[in-house]
C-alpha cells in the first residue's frame, strides 16, 4: 500500500477498526448556490444520511416529504415511503444526466442520485482509498497559505458511482484530510475544491463536520465567491 495512504488511514482511525463496522449515519444540513442553479428549493432541514461501508448504498431521511426517504444503489435510485413502498424510481440513473450543464434543472430523482453517491463518497473517505479497486499515487505537494499539504491522486473504479474517475485528496501534517478536488460529471463537468474541517472522533474514527465546495479555477485555487455546496455534519453513528 502507498506509504502516505497508510499514514492517512492510521490518522483517521485505522482500516482495521473501520472494517469492523457495516454502516455510518450522520445528521446533515446542506446549503450553497448549486441548488438554486438546479431549480431546487434550498432547505436547512436536517436529514439523516446513512451510507454502507462494504457496499455502495446510501439513504437520506426525510426526502421530499417527512415520511419519505431516498434509496441509492449502483444502477438504481428511488424515493420510498416509510413502509418501503416505491414512490418513484429510476434505473441506470447516470444516463439521465447526459447533456446536462451546471444550470440544467434537476428533478427529485436527479437530486437523490447525486446526494447518494456524493455522501457515500464523503462518509467513506479516506478509507475507500484503501480498497483494491482504487489506484492511488502521491503527486506534487500543494502550498495552501502557510501550510504544505501532501496529495493523493486517486483513480476510481468504474464500479463505483462518484463525481468523476480521477480525484485528488489533500492531507495536512497530521495526515488528516484538508481538501478534496473533483469535477462533477453529472453537472457539466464543473471543477470543485471542497474544504473539510472541524474533525470529531466517534468510536476512534475521525470525521470532518464541515464541508465547503467552491468552484475551482484553472490555477487549482478555489473561487471563494462561488460557494456551491455546504454541508454541516453532526451526530455520527457507526454500526
């Protein structure tokens, strides 16, 4: 395994400890300018977001109505009632984003798919980088104000739904995650720099409680006036 990745996994709690759990749940509150671009009503309603650890599934509750929740899994997204009755469903949901730009409107199933794969990625970072299906290499370090961050460039398996195939993860001197760069293929391939901060420990695992994704310029620097997505996380539970 890559030496830097080994240090990163240990700093976040260790891969052996992580693998003892089957899913992670957190309370999330979202914001940012992307939702208005997508024709969606911005809401600060807290949601319970659950992501599995050993497979790629995720669910958000409530979703749309107080008694509904979203269901995300590879090749399918759905909205269901509390009795698991399907309200709406889309198979092969990635295809529904073909031709989309950053301001193409989304319907609830578009949002459920994006929310599902994105939060699965975030809640499983950095431990997903240790999976055999990911190619990881260290690239040149990055100067961020008065700090130097080491960077892992990761090529995602095509079996994993995510923002894009190639993504960069930045780590501080303590080997904790500081930033995550990607392009959002399902929204016109816009480039984002997501900053993470304010870590807490739950069952020995370190999680960031703040995520802020900005539009990223050609110089790799964030455009601070363009906050696209904000996520506040709390009440982490590992099961």
